[in-house]
C-alpha cells in the first residue's frame, strides 16, 4: 500500500488516485476522480492527506472486551440487552448462526490488568454483572476474547480535493451505543449518491464533498455528545437510575429512549418535559437521601 497520488495537507494538492508497490517490487498506479478512504480508525488515506489528527476528540472511559458464544437461549434471540452494576457494563447482542456477541466494557483503568489474563478477567467481569451472568447461563464461548483499550471518539477533516473519509476513518463514536455501523453505512451511501453525478466536474465534486461532510457532522454531533456521556466509567447517576425506573413505569417513555438508539429521535427530545420534571425531582430526592 502507498499514499494517494497527489496527497498533501488538507485542502492543498488534489488527490488523483492511488500509487503502490506490488509484491514483485514494481510500482503500480490507479487514477480516479475520487479516493474514498473507508479504511478505519488507522486510516492510511487520512494520514496521506494530512487529516489524521482529529479536530474534535474525546478519550474513552471504558475498555472493550468481546467474544462470541453459542447461545441456546431462544427466548433471547430477538433481544439485545445491556446491564450495569456499579462501574461495570456489559451487553449481549444476538447474532446469526445461534451465536451471541458479548461486549464487556469495564473502566479503562482496569484494561491492562484484564489483558494480562483474558480468560480470568472475562469470567470475573461477567460475574460482577448478575443480570448478564444469568443471561449467559448455558452459553459456551467459542472464540477467544478480543480487546481494545483505546477507542477515542473523534471527528476528522473528512473531505478535500479528490478525497473523502467515510466510516470510522472520518468519524468514530464510542462502541457503548453501537452507532458506528449505522453511520458508516448511511454516510457511505449518501457519499456515493452525491458524488456519482459530478465525478467528472472537479469543482462541483469538491462542493458536494464539503456539503456531505457538513451534513454528517450536523446529524451526528448530538449523538456523539450523548454517547460520550454514556461512555464515562463511573456508576450510573441518580438521574440515570430514575430515568430507567420511569421508563419501566411508562412504556411510551421507554420507547422514546429506544428511539434514540435507533436514531429515529434526537437525544435532546427523548424525555418529554413532564417526565423530565418528575425524573429530576426523584433524582434529587435520591441524592438528598444518600441512596
């Protein structure tokens, strides 16, 4: 692999394709009106065009440890669920083929210690989440435990003359809200739809790419901030506890909260004023009572 032809600082020289060396050592080149760097957090294209350093970033409070398990629990096949206990957090996502993917997100400060003995750390973290432990009864882990300690959230400069960064290459959110694949697919599609008709007109293409990037930020910024709040490594606040209790009592409120995860509702509109006032009052009483 090599850098795009014509790379440089963001906004400088026009990217005109990709140049690389093959296995025999020969230099090869492919020219294109648009180079899309959908190559993840460690994006080669981002580095090549000088856009690797984010202009907005938030360090993660939690580490990630995940594995796949055989899942005989048919009653859970249509339900993804998350559990919190103290500072621990774990999620179970049903998958194809009778599997469940389990994501454990302990405080990042424990990450290195857990990596030192993944199997023991996995079992101890599951045991610290009674609800998740009960959910996994009868399940058998069939993969090794994989881990990630640095999942810093960010926005990078994501467009310039002849180049764009869709997916995690340009924008990444903490996995705690499982929003990354949605945004990668959505804005990859929108990028293609917007760019395809103007590929042969460089000036129009650049305007389209800039508009696409601005549109992604407008749509994703509020979810980015909300995700960062949920990704903190502390215990649930009194406000969070009372919100979830209210959601149990009021199915309509529960549906609105779930709509935020489904990205059909903005976080700022999830809790109607009448519920917000009641939840806040109950949280205050909890704090004053020391509960």
